C-alpha cells in the first residue's frame, strides 16, 4: 500500500493540567498526521483489522533538503546516500503504527516482525506491506 503523505516523527507528548488530573496529548503536528494517515488508509483498505501475528514492512520516503548540489541531490535520490539525519527511524515507526491501530491491525502488539527503511525522494510518501503469519 502506497500512502501519499509526508512522514512525521512521533514527538514527546505534551501535558496540561485538567482540574486535579493531568491530560497527556500529542503535539498538533503529530495529531494532524495521525488523523490524515488514518483517513488515507481507511479510504484504501476496506477489510477488517487483522488480529493475529503479522509482519510489517514500512519504507519512509522523506523530502530531499533544498540546499544541496545537483551531484549530492542525485546521490540521495538514487539511494546511494541514505538519510542519517533526524528524525530517527524509530520515531517515524511509532507515529505510523499508532495511527494504524484499529484499521490495519487490532493492536500493534500483534506485530511480531518489523522491517523499516528510510530513503530520500522528491515525492515524500510511505509504503506499507502487512503479511499475516
């Protein structure tokens, strides 16, 4: 499944006092990403959420930086030079898996095998493959 949305990393949750309790929430950018990703997947996937052991492969394609030479830009787009800068791959994974709970799978605890990759692209998007085991 190819999802045409720019990946957003999971940021530290924010907290606010709500009466005598504390409410924890995602920053606005992460919250918006999760909602948009959920809607995008719902429009493409019409099946029931999987509830057994699954394998997930996710490839994140992030935007190439603007201030690069043509030579370096070509190296990044060809995959010769991969993103070794922030945001971290695990933060991309966390925000994406959370957004897909209840849509592609009942709970991300069912993921027993996970493969993730990070590349550069002129067209930021996410590719996800889910396999029942």
